[in-house]
């Protein structure tokens, strides 16, 4: 089991830890609801050092990523971040990730923790099969600690520790600078739907960065946040999670990710399969559901229409902000586009679920 350099701090704080994808990670400190609301109302600090970082460089870096990912890399400028995906030839998703452009010949990919080895092997295989000889792929995951500072007071907290011009740093852009005297990547990104930053520092600097941020932020309401609240925060915003809304069997078009799937940019892996699926008409779609009665929808629960199972919940929870159940569900396209009444099977009863728009909050 792998741990981050910060795990000793998490244990000292009394965090409940779990093993996931070979990593020991903090799930909660004071409780999911309290942590969730702290991020919505003030600020929270997440240790996401388990995430992976893969560097792509060389004269063919741009061409390689344009072919290997679904989004249009040509739209990026230096210092910009892009949400994108890696797909199989079938159109199913290898992983979703963020792509950082440092220069036309240098990029950094931030990938999901459980997929680091799979993603790196897949990228090496694409390089080999398609003769990208002028390309360097390096798995740098062990070199980085990554902290996510999220919430409406995040910028105020970070500004006290850096001379970087945060006011000029736009959403989904990044810069290289110093925080509390330590060199790092400062990225205005996150997975909560709130303003915030993801900070990539040297692995050995992770504990000190955590301490400096907490010291600066505690008077402004900053608290440590576990992965439990990270999940409820992302779900309230309708963000996809690998292994839930997307996987090897679900194509991005089905998962409301057409906006990162640029079918008109030219050839890329999975494009032909996705074009065929689109032309034939998608058979299932991801929808957002809000419960009208008590109950907590969970992953895998059936979605029912007129007495028949028509899909399943991909992610569900009791929304801490709304105080009722919410869910993302993959259902038959005909039902998704209709006004027929839907229910979610919760234990031994069926609860009416209304279609709603995203984000939930």
C-alpha cells in the first residue's frame, strides 16, 4: 500500500483512512457534511497527492496528444489547462484527466490515481504503435505532492503566502511560482465547483506546504477535507468520476462529455466509433435526478420507468447543500428524452425522481 508524505499529518489529525487503488487516503476528518459545507462557505484543503503526473515532451508532443486525447489541444496557449480524456478505439474511456501546456513541445498530464500505471502503459503503447519517435514520456508521479485549496476564501488565503498575481490567473490557467518560499505549479482548477487552486510541489515539500496553508487559512475558516466530501462536492456540480460516469464501456458522448470530444478536429483514438454511435443515435444517456421524497440513491441502484428497469445510478448521495437525494444515472435514451415518470429503486421501495438540470447546486 502506498502513502503520501502527508499521511503522518492525516493520522495525527484523526482522519479516517481507507485504501483505494493501492493508496491509503483520508476519507474524512470532522465529518463529510461539515467538511462539505466548509468548502461551500469558506475554504477546505485536500491532500490529492495520490493523483498521477505524466510529462509529455519533444517535437511530436503536440501531435501525439492531439491524436491520443479527445479535446482539441490546438486551442491551448502556454499556461492553460484543458479537461480531456483518453479513449480506446471502441470509444470507451481509458481515463479522464487535465492537460497542462507549458510549451508546444512540453505538457503535463494529471491522471486519476488508480489509473496511473494503466494510463502510462497505454500512452507508451500508442507511442510505439503509431511511430511517435520524437517523443518523451515520463511518469513523474512520485516527484509531486498535490494539495487542493478550494472555496470562496481560497484566493485570500493563498495570496498571503505568494507574490504570484492571483487576480490575473484565470480559471483553468496556471503559472510556476513560489508559495511560502517553495517552488510549485499554481493552477486555478479544482473538482469542487468553487474557486480554488491545485498546487503541485516537490513531494518532500508537501507536509510543510500543508502546515503553511493551514496556519494562514485557519483564521478564515480553512479546514482539512477528505475524499468523502470531495465526492459530494463534485456530484453537486455534476462532474464525472472515472469508474462511475465514465469507464471502458461508456463513451464520452453518453456521459454528457461531448463538450470535451471534438469530433471535428481530425483523427483521434476512438473518433470513428463515436461518430458511428452518434450517427446511429445514442442508445443511453446520462441524466441528473433529484428525489422528491426521503431516501439516498446509491451507485448501482436501478432506475425504473413504468415498472421496467431502464438504467442505473452511476453516482448518488444525500446532498449536504440541498438536504435531499441527488443522482446521476445512465438510462435508455428514449426514456431520458421523454417526460415519463422515473423512480429509483432504494432497498425495497421505489422513490420518484425528477429530471433536473446541472449543476444541482
